[in-house]
């Protein structure tokens, strides 16, 4: 089975083009003001229009309000909304209705006990994402380069397609896929030259490593 990749937190045409040209299956716009990768919905819509028909467009949000969600749905028209906060399955169903988009739910993982919520999310989400649990007091729920023990995923099966995220980069993604069995991988800070600044060369290297995995 071929592993597919999502490049998240894209903010510039040249790095979005690098993701598209090297085969990213998903491209992500972060709409969260605390993130160094934040884009306003109108800016994201203008930038990501070039991705239509080439990759799935994902809007990454953290505990969004209805007004923001309506704006995202009308202006950006993403294929998926990625929920990266403390949203509940019931709230996710409302978000699907508000936006017309599919749902990717990021679940923070540190130990085996953190998989307990999977059963609640599988009936609601189109995809699950297993990301490293942020450190206590962190203002950001992801995108900081933290990783967890990929072996926690080895041999597990889920009802929905799932992403491995957290601490991935061009040098370790092949090993991460081998250990975890991930069908999908997600990267943000691991293909940056500085926080929020994507590097086209690192994006290309990451996607080539995924293709070889």
C-alpha cells in the first residue's frame, strides 16, 4: 500500500507548488491566530485555489466558532476541516453541517491510554490523526516538532484512514512509516527553515522519502 502525505501550514505559492508538484495528496491551511502559519480565510482561498483537483484542501482549526466556520466554508470551501482542539464528536457533526466539509480529527498521543477516545471519533470523523501530545502550557496544539513512540501504533487497526503526525521530517519519515504502519503522514515544522517558513527543498525531500517508504 502506498503511503500518502499531507503538507500542512503552507503560506506561499512556491512552497504550495512544491507540495503539489511532488505528489502531496493533502495540503493544509492553518486558520488559527496563535500559529506562525496562520492565514485569514480569504488569503487561504486565494492561495489554495491552485490546488483544486490536484490535492485535497484542508483547513486546520482549533475550537472554532460558528462565524469563522461559516466564513471558511463559504470562502475557502475546503475538502476537509481538521479539528485540532478540544472539540467533541457532537461538535464535529455540527461543523460538518456548517461547512459541508469532511472531518479530520487530531488526537494527541503520549501513552497507550490516549487511544481511548478513538471509539468515540470513528463514527464521526472521515480520518483520524495521531499527533504528539503538546507539553503542558503550550499555546499550540501541534506544529512544534514533538513526536511520540511510533511503536504504539504498530499492529493497530482502525475503522477510518489515519495519519501519523508529530516530529516527522525527510530523514525519519520512512522509519516512522515502517514502525507505525501509517497509511497517511502529516508534516509541518519538519519541512521548515524557520517557524512558519516552509522550505521547498525539504518538502520535495519529504515527499520523495514518503514515496520510497
